[in-house]
C-alpha cells in the first residue's frame, strides 16, 4: 500500500485527503461543509430508515469528494479509505460502540469496522470509532492523539494533551494509555454567543490577533475566577460603554472563553502538557497560555505535525487492524 484516502468527517466539515502512506505527504485534498450533521439531516429528510440505504447515502457523499480529487490526480480505484470522526456516531454512516478507557495510545485498542470494496464502491473502508469514560465521549481526537504521540512522548509519565476546537479535549495519558479526558465546548459557545445571542450586535468578526492583543488578553484575565454567565455580558457593556470596538470585542469574547477553558488546567498537578493545535488557532492558545502562566509547563507541537496527525493516527490503527485481520484469515 503506497497511498491511502484519509477522511476526517466531523460534525461541521468533511475533509478527504489523498496521502502517501510512507511520508504522510498530502497529495490532494477536498474539504467541504458536508459534515455529519448536515449529511444526517439530509438523510433523515429522505424518510428511509433502511440501514443499507443509509450507508449508500453517506458513501454517495464520499464518492463526490473522491471524484473531485480524481479530476486532479487520476484514478484512485482500489485505494483504501480510512474514516475517523463522527462518521461512526449515531448520526453517522454506521454507529459503532465506544472503546472504554483505559485506551492504548499506540492504536492497538481502537474499535473499528471493516467494509470490503464492492461493485458500487471500489474502496475498502476502515471505520474508526471513539473512546468514552463514565461521563464523557470523543470521536476523532483519539485518532489525532495517536498520530501526535512520538516514541519519546510515549513513556509511563503522566501528561496531558490539549486539542483545541469546537469541542476542545483535554486528554490525560499515563502508562501509555488514555486514562481520562474532559470536553470543553469552547468553539461552539463562541459561535453561539458571537452569532446567535444578543452579543452578536456587539462584535465584528476579525481573525487578526496581532491588532487585538489588548482585548484578547483582557478577556483571558477576566475569565480567572469569574462566573461565565456574568462575564459574558461584559461583551455587551464593553461596546455600549465604548471600552472596546466591535472588532476588539470579538477578541475579548474569544479570550474570555479560552481563559475559561484553561481554568481547570491552572489547578492541575500535571507537569507535562502538550498543546496539539493547528496553525489557525496556535497564536490564540499560545497567548492564553502565556497570560495564565501555564506556558512553562507546555510543549507546543509544530502545527504541521498536528495537521497530519489524523493521517498518521489512522495509519497506525489501520496497520494494527491489518495484523489482526491477516492473523484471523490464516487461523
């Protein structure tokens, strides 16, 4: 196997990439807003509850993405497709049960489902499930974690891995196993407050942190020990009392929510923390770590490594599955 099709299918986006299985280089990619939530809603609108038809519906979306990549690189016939994220959820193409912690960080314990290629879809599919504790769940971040961890990191010491996003994950690893994690709805709260609450009139979207550092830093600082229900209303008073412009206020709200997410970490005893952050969020989280005084305990992984972590993690899980599958066939 020299190439794979890697699919990271989240709630909001579907990211399909053709990758070199040795170098992890991305040869082509197709990103769309046809996330699991949108796809599931369209599936429900068909009013067809047949599981086989449901699978075909989701595969039809994947076919569209594959065909777009084929226009650029030629035929992809027979190349295996590995899917992680929300595709294995109750709203996905096939619901798979979660694997309970402790969960091996090498990928050997991942719960997977294999779908053999057929005349309608000529790609073997390996669908990867998620992980749960007694009161929390994740799908997709476990694959990123497996892809981020190096041999040097994978020792027996306790460490925490932070994955920022719509639903940020703080994952606790010990003895080469995930032993716990917490989910923080940072990105989703930011979207709801900035776009769908009364606060949307007090902010204006602007992605340039450099010109808005003062307000972002103030938001992080105001989050310390604050009640978020009260502190978030300050976004409105900031604008009404002309404390910040709407663009500055946008970053104040971002800092407020990021600072709130970090409050649990400030009081943790974990000495070794890894920030696993793509290039789009790195500057924001790095600045927040500085303000909260956590930066001395944090190792910031290179964004280019994090950006490829899904591919690397999927391949590790795929190779473990392949070994088990071949052993089963031989026996």
